C-alpha cells in the first residue's frame, strides 16, 4: 500500500475491508478480505464495471485425468500469487482503502498497488501474468519461432485477397424461373457466423449461386458450450434470412436454413417448452422466423461459412 497524497482524479473507488477469523487455522487465523462487490451511492460496484476475462487454466477434471497417468506427482502453491502482480499506477485509484494502525492515529488514504483478491478480474490477471512470464518474452524482444511462423504465414497470404471477387449481379434475369434462399450457420469457441446464398434456376435448368450476406460475431467472454454457441449461430442466420427475405420477394416455402447435425439441431426440432429458459427462448425466436419450420441438418458446411471463423487463411477463399 501507499499513502501518497490524493491525486487530482475524479474517478476513484474505496474498497471495504473485512476481517475473517479462522480458529481452525494453525498459522494465519485472521485474514483480510476486500469487498469489491459492495455498491456505492451510484448503485454500482467496482466488480460491476470490470471484465472477468476468459478462463485460462484447464478444467480441474482434465488436470486430474492427466495427473492419474503418472506414478508420482508433486503438488505446489505459489505464495501470495495475487500480491506478486502489480497494477498500473493510473488504476490504483480504483483500489483505495482507508487505514490506521490504532484509533488514536490519523486516517490514511492508501492505494493497493497489487492485484487484489476480491476483485473480479484478479484470477485472470494473476494467471495471465504467470503465463506471459513463462514465455520469457519482454518488450522489443524477438518472438518465439511458432509465433513468427504464424505471422509470416498470415502476412504471405494477404496478397491472395486481391484475387477474391464477389459479383454485384446475382444472376436474376427474365430467364430465371425459380429462386431460393439458403442460410447456413456455424460456431466455434472463437466466433459464430451466418451466411445467406441466393440460388437461381433458369428455364434451361442452369443453377447459379450468389453470396447475398454474411455476419460474424465474436463469442462471449464468458465461456459457454459449443451447442449453445451453435444455437446463437442459428438465431443469427434466422435474423439474417428474415432481413434478406424482406428485401428479396421470395416465398417462405423457398427459404431454407441449414446447420450441422448437433445438439442444437435436436433443440430446434423439439418443442420449446421441453427445454430450459435459455434454450427455449432462442428456439422460439428461430421457429417464429421460420414459421414453425425447423432448420435442416447439413453434414458439410460451405467453405464461406467456415471461413467466418477466425484463423482461416486467405488462400482458402475462392472467387464466387
């Protein structure tokens, strides 16, 4: 802590300290707990405005599975791990505390200079700091060979983007006899996406497919299961199809939605009242858009939909 004079900063937060007494402990019977969830006069707390960050360490059950493959294992702990990570000076005003050794002393205004247990972002900051330290990399140092190879591959693929073309005309003419909209959705841990194509057939039987619209959204910071992310993707493609069909006069019977055969597809084929609130609300939304016609299974997603997922190389993009 530091008891420097108050900075001329309008934004600051004082944390409440509480003592926790543990009689069952042989060493440290009294612990200090900082309550960053306590709301102030504004009705918000520090934790309300902080991002928790993604989980960085493996699941405990995965660690135990791996641990059981070794005849001898060591368990260790990092002493005061959170208190070993510094907070940037301009953020310490959000970790202010009032302190005095005894009632006769003047109250001091202090700032906590380290990551504080009780702050919602503390676990992420501590673990991420350890992971970054373990790489041995610092500013202005050469990155690892794996990172360098990844960057070189990305850089070398950039010129291929000049070869990508998306025709403005969607091949709809007086010879066109049948039009269909096909929407596809997909999801991964990084993002979920939707893409809509127009399928035009002329009286000669020739079929032409044109990309109409595509959307991609980054996955939530809070980790959720792939089936739920795929359900998000299904909602996204439903909204995109609804938007496109409002512009292009295509009957509902000629609008088709596709997804991979997963748990999300089972949810969509069942009655919404069978599922929990999260699933039921989104299934209802999708079925409302599709007029009670559920999405259809698709074993192989189109390349364009796959490429909405981050990390796809530009050399895998083809002219449409």
